[in-house]
């Protein structure tokens, strides 16, 4: 039972290339949305189960972060193949999120030598808005407000996590917010 969280992480990693495969021809089948929904649910439950079983280790949380990155990179490529017109219309905001995420990676690599794995409340909110935007995009061919909201939440989330990295003296996992990071910094001295 203690391996279930990692199995869910591996499941998400395994689903990601199948999403690409399904979108390769410029359209998606109902299996695409079913696979994405299953991957999204695995992302929710891997952390919940890991905490309940007491196995929410740095390694599990880092693997979870890598699975998220892999899933959403595959989803972004699939979105480009299926709806390039919508992505082109949102290119400025989408490029701003990509630039912010690259800055986040750079700050973390420079300070810690590896990406952060905070799993903040804002990350959870961003995941929900990405889910809604992805369902709108792949299920209904719509960008609009759901995609704009996902971009805005993604920018706020990324700024928060960059600030957390600048505040925390050492690499940490499962730091829920900037306020938690400030408290942790005081505790660490």
C-alpha cells in the first residue's frame, strides 16, 4: 500500500505520451479527455494518499513534480497540434507564463541545484485552473476566460514560488505558501 502514491505518479508519467499520440493528427478522441482526467485525478490522490500513509518524502514529492511537468509539457504540445489558432491568439500571456516558469527554474537551479517541490496552495489552484482550461480547450475548442484565468493564476503562483525560493535558505518540500515559507525561515534561523 505504501507504494500506491508512486504508482499514481508513474501512471501520470505513462499517460502523458499517450495524450501526445492521440493528438498527433491534429484532433483528439474521447480517450484523450478520459486519459487527461485520469492523470489529473492521479495528481490529486498521489499527494493525499502519500500524506495519509506517511510516505510523503522529498523523493515522492520531487517525482510528483516531474510527472506534473511531463504531463503539462505533453499537454502543451498536444494543444499546439490541435488548437494552434487559440494558442496563437493567447501567445503573449502564454509566453509570459513560460518565461516566468523558466525564471523559476533558473532561480531554483542557481540556489539549490534542483527544482523546488513546494506543492503550494497556489500550485493546487493553478492545477485546477489548468484542468478547467484544458477541458474547455480539448473538449469544447474554447480558450477564452478559462485559459486567461489559468495564465493569470500561473503567473501569481510562479511569482510566489520564486519569492519562496529567495526567502528559504535551504531546499524544502511541501511548503504551502509564502507565509509558511516566512515561518519556516524563522525556524531555520
